[in-house]
């Protein structure tokens, strides 16, 4: 009988999840803004999808946190939650924040309002409501009449301070975290500042960025590869340091070989954490002038190949679909820049995605620059105890070192076929007019500010 009951419960739960998934799809597809109000109770937000686990609430969707995984990726521009997070256990709260990060689109906003545990602990015995209930105690444990009436769902399961909540948000990939004035100012506890509100933006980098890192246990270093920033040369160097001579042909198999040997993802979570916290490991990344990197990517993926890769061909077709009377799909550098800067970072191919998306929140010992690699790699060599001779692989756009003054004045308007016929390609500065310089400056502002770049330096 017990086994039959278990089977019945499993079937019922699966059926419920199917119904919830269908309801979610309908709500998300019908919403133009895709903003979510989680734990809404009877506080209904217009133009939001209001969510609560309580059937007595005014929710558009009655669903518990165990079903947040049914929401599609990148489906929300904003998620707001007021006095909900404290009703979850620590494990549940971490899971919810992780799901909210997944649900938000690039640079989407999360707003959380809840009691500040530090203020509560400092205010015990000082502030009471008309019924004699300690409002600081309510912030820690929940409101007794609600718990008596509705049960444990109304108990508080975990407490948060601004610092502990910020730490969890950062761990999950959120950035631009700031404290704001609380919204629910009608609460009696507002008078002594018991509650807090934190707002955060979804960062473009994956919170699991560490899975893309490469580690050499032999030479005790961790390297963060960024496409179009000498990563092929550095991968080649890693093999050479271990006396492995790869095929001279740089192809998909080469990159698979490197990642199979050195990817940090091959270790479990604890060992990954131990390596990243180990001071004996040198952590380094190489960054590049964003204007230069974009030209390099364009030449490497659109000018040099005889046959475009699928993602590059798809980009060309998307751009050409917006033009009239196109005889043959093609692309000029101006169109490429305009395309890239019209997209959100998470939507871009990794070869032109902003560099800050890759580095995560790791503290690097060396942030080397592509423009001064010989000098910076001497420092890295000293740190790891190796004589480094960095091989030059896959460098494509300075075919003759021709000065920009010798270039065609409107190089950015030449299509792929015209560029293929040029004997030599110029330095990156010749590929830009003032408008394109500004487009890149505005779009890659975080890279430029973080790593200290100007257009010509």
C-alpha cells in the first residue's frame, strides 16, 4: 500500500508540474514586460506577474519555490520580492536567488526587501506595537498572530544583514548592488529603520565562470582565457610547459585537448574552491584594447575564412535581412560594430562579448595586457618559476604592419570580399570613424574603465 501511495503521489506531482509549466508559458508569452512580483500576498502589482504559494492570495500564479526551475531562462526584466526571502531556509534562499539570476535577462534587476537582522538584534526590547509585540522580535521570528493562524509558512527561517545578502548576490553573479529606501513604509517597524531594501543587476558573466578557467597543477597557476586575447597562444604554451607538442594546426580538437587536460571544471566544487583560494597558485588573465579586439575578431571570423562558421554566417544573414536588394550576403565592419553594440552582452558570441563577462569576481595576481605581453609574461614566468617564451598563434589582422595613413579612408565600409582582396590589412585605428569609436567606447565602457584603455592606447 505504501509503495502504491508513493507512486500515486509521484504521478500527481508530475501532473501538477506539467500544469504549472503550461500556466507559466502562457503568462510569460502574454507579458510584454515580464516583470515578476514574488511572494505578493494581497499586494497586487499591475503589469507584473504576481506569484505566491498561498491560494488565498491575489497571485496570478500560485506556485512554490520548488517550481521556479520551470520558468524559462532570461524571461524577466525585473523581479521584486517584499518580505518573502526571510520565510525561506538558507538553502531555499540560495536556490531561489540562483533561479532568479537565471530567469532575469541580461542586466535585469532584482529588488529584495526584508528585515535587517543587525538592526533587529540591536533593537530588541525597544519598540512594541499596540498589542505589546516586540517589532524587532517580529523581524527575526515572524508575527505571532500570523504564525498561529496560518502555521509555519509564516515563520521566518533565516536572517539577513546587508553584508550577508550582498555576499550571496555576488556569489550568484549579481552586480551593481546598492541599498535603497524601503518601499513598505506603512509598517510600524519603518519608524526605527528595521527593514532594508537591496537592488542588484544581473551581471553579464556567468556566476559559474570558474568552470571556464584553466589550471596547471604542475606549474601552480590558474589562467582565465578570453577569446581574441592571445588565448590560443597561451593554451599552446600550457602544453609546451608540460612537454606536449600539439599539432601545428589550431582547430577544434586542439582546444578540446587543452580543456580536457587543464579545465578547472574537471574537479569537484570543494577542490575548485581550494585551488582558487590557494595563495601558491598564480592567477592571471590577459586583457586587450576593446577597439583592437573587435577588429581582430571581425577579420578572424569574417575576412580570413574561405567558409564562414555557422554563428558568423547567421550574423551576416541577420544583418542582410534588414537591408534591401542584397545580391549576396556580406558584411562591412561598420555593420558589424552596429550589430554588436545593439545586442545585450549575454546575446553575443564570446569572441566579441565584453571581457569583464569572463573574469568573474576572482582576485587576479596579474592582469596582463595584450599590448605589453613580453613584459607581463616575464613577471608571470618569475611567479611560476618557468622561462616563458610565448608562441604567437592566430594573430591575424596586422598582415603587413601598414600604417593607418596608408589605408583607404573609408575602410569600415568595405565588404568582406573587398577586404579579402587587399594585400595588407592595416592597424585597428584605421577601421574606425568618430561615430564607430564612440559606439565602441559606450558599449565597452566597463572594459575600458576597468582595464584602463583609450582608443589609441
